[in-house]
C-alpha cells in the first residue's frame, strides 16, 4: 500500500487523496478504501466462519495501526467487540 496523494479512484471515479494497493493494482480514494477494507474483513469472517454478529468478539489491541484498524472495522460492521490490552 502506497500513499500517492491525489488519485483517480477506481470505484467512485473521483480525484481525491488516496492510496495505491499494489497487490490489487487499485487506486482508491480514502473513503472507498475504508469500504473496500471493511468488505474484505467481512468476506474473510464469512469464508472461514469465524464468528457471527451475535457472538462477543475479543480483540487484542496494541495501539498500533493493524489492531486499531481491525477493531474499528469490526465495530463499524456492528460486531459485539470487546477490546483488551495487556501491559507487561
């Protein structure tokens, strides 16, 4: 994933601040990237039958970009998310 400043979004067609996803050969604005990422999270949960919307989901959060993005996406997708952090 590379930050390219202004890009022509492959999804909405707008020219906005965005990123290039090399593995997908996609340029996306930040709004469409958020939707793209959340869709991929949802598809992965369903594909591997990880949990359902009624389950309580514990997410270990370090405060870094990866765990924060996952926790935020699960919350946006309306999963029952419970965050925890162990300070050693």
